[in-house]
């Protein structure tokens, strides 16, 4: 499976700075239209993501040729909107956020032990770090270390107001010590669980009808300590709205470690599949995800 991915937000620091300034004065919908009309058609012509997402709709979702082509365009437009929304938040704009399962998160923040939140590259998960927060437990979000400096600065500024800390994924794996320290202190650790990023430690599951590989690490981190786990997915529900789905992932903490990992990863994949069927155009893994 080829899962090469740059991992960074498009554009340089100058572009990001001016985009934030622009969004302080104009409606996000203006940029949605600009992106849909002028940016996405060029991206579809030049970027291999066009074929990848087309095959996703044809082979995994089961759409016909014309519908798959149209949904490929819609998918890229929605991804463009998610990027615009991210910078709109940096500019101080607010969105209408609905949370399903907020009580699950709140209950876990009351316990002494830490817990793990697993996300995926669907919807707009970054919003969870600004919305699903706790005053009593610090949230530690695992992020890509190579992200643009301007994006990281804006994230840091917003996270500073929500008791959230960023843990950057490092090539020397030093981030694992930070994760361990956070969980030892009874804090929350949030990490994506849908990209193996070249790691040889992975686990296979049937996902949307075909085998796909998922990283072993997030499931090992949780089961090593027998921690509670939530799947958290943030989906765009309207032009100005998002819905956060918080779902507990059950597994037998008395089983063998191997069986715990199998059960937990199965529960995560089932929840991810549920949300993808619910929002098929918000799948943003732009590489060959399935072993076909």
C-alpha cells in the first residue's frame, strides 16, 4: 500500500497570514465558491488524488461512473472548505457545534486515570481540540512534526485557551515518552488511528469491503494500561456547522494483550466505517488505502 503523504497544509507562511487577515473581513462562503470554481478544477487535473478518490467511490462505496466522478469533485470541494474553516477559526470566526455523546467524554474526565481518544482523517478533527475540552484534565494531541510553522503557531495560540498540549510525532520516536508521561499523569491523549505512515507495526481489518492496514501503536498504547478509549469524529454538517461524534470503544480488558488489540481495533474500524457511510464525501485519505 502506498501511503506517501506530505502531511503539511498547502501554502507558505505569507499566504497563510494573508488568508487569516482576509477571513477576518469576509464570509467563509466567498472563499468556498472561489475554491470550488478556481482551485479544485486545477487540483483535479494535476493531483493523483482524483483517481484515488474516484476508485474509492466506485469500488468501496459502489457508485456508478458519473456519480463517482461528481462525488470526487464534491469531496475535494469539501476538503477545501475544511481547510478554509481551519483558517477561519484562526481568524476568530465561530461555527455551530453539536456534540453527540458529550457525556461520555465528561464522565471519563472525572476519573483519576487518563484515557485515549482515537480520530481519523475524515471531517475536521482539529475542531475537537478547540471544543471538546476539560478544565480538569489536559488533552495531549499527537500532531505531525513537519507541519508549517504558521499553522503550528496558530494551533498553539488556540490550544493555549483550551488546556490542550501538542505532542509532535518525531522520527526518533521520542514522542512516545511524552505520551507515556501524559498517561502516567492521568491526562488525555488524542491520536489518529487510520494511517500507518510507513510503520511495519500494523493490523489488518476488512474496511468497506476490502482489507486495509491500520497502525498498531494507538491500540497498543491504550491496551498496555487497560485505558478507556473514545472514538471522536468531527463531521461538517452544514456550511456553518459541525457535529462531533463521541463513541466509547469497548474491549475486554481481562483478555490477552493480542486479543485486546484485536477487539479495540475492530471496534474502531466499525465506528469509522459507520461514519464514512454516513458522510462518504468527507473521506480525506488521499492515498491508496486498500490492498487491492
